């Protein structure tokens, strides 16, 4: 059914298919391939204390805010006015 586009396998079955068939299953299902770094963080995250989980989340937010603050602002040109 999923090959015909009538139904997609649930997350557990998609994971089983990916283990058996390899990463190409994501292409067949039209899903983005999982980020290996994010998968590693997800595995570790569940084993952290809630305090460490909060700290990691805050650090990620701080990193993102810092990254965005370093993006140069666009200069106004006659086309932007």
C-alpha cells in the first residue's frame, strides 16, 4: 500500500524497513534522511537527568541566538527602499 501512496508505514515499521533495506528506504518513502548527529543526541538525551536536559536545551537556544546575531544586516539599496 505504501508503494502505491495509499498508506505510509508507521515510525516503528519504517525504522525496521530502514534497518533491513538501508537508508534508501527514506528516499522510497519521500522522507528526509535522518541526521546522524541528531540521532546520537536523541539517544543520549533520554538518559540525561532533567537538569542536564534543560541545560542542553538552553545551550542550544543560546547557540542559535548567537549565530543569528552574527548574520550581517542587509544594506539598504535603492531597490530595497
